[in-house]
C-alpha cells in the first residue's frame, strides 16, 4: 500500500487549502484518516472516514475541515477552510488494513496500519 499526499503549502490565516492522498494497492472501502503533527507536539487525529462513508472530526476543526473520498480514484481529501496559525503542521494520510465502523478511535494513531510521507501546511497570521 502506498499513500502519497499533496496539496500542502503556505497560506495566510483565514485561507483555505485542499489536501489530497492518492492510494495505491488499497481498497476504497477501508478506513482512512488525516493526522497532523506540529513541531514539538505529538501527532493528533484531524479527521477520518469509515467504511460506510461516515466521518468524524477533532473538535478543533469541526465546521471548518471536511474529509471526503473519491472511490473511483481511491483518493482521500481534506478541505481546510478558515485556517488558523495553530493548524501549522505536517499532515499525514493514514489508512487502515481492515474495514471499520465510525468511532472516536479513528482519531488515534493506533487505528492505522499505513502512512504517507506527509505534506506540510503552514498558516501565517
């Protein structure tokens, strides 16, 4: 399984970015998510999508971030709006080897078996 992220970059506070994660060797019906790591901090789950397409978000991004997937392209997306400087981090795409139901645990690192290399997001004030 290979996960390749793209779409990161630098943006001013209040701006938007759309991250993409192209998956190969993977089945779309599995669970996928986005996890970020800011400098000096632990990784934290941002958003996830379960096998049935339902989604969950960290409280800090609810209402501003949207996770979605393109089944045909086996691609995961993260639309990030109203970005704040505290969103500055490396964003990782992650995938689970098995199907799953929606749950809070999908925002934990241990939920995932495969990881991308990450894409940097920098938000300036």
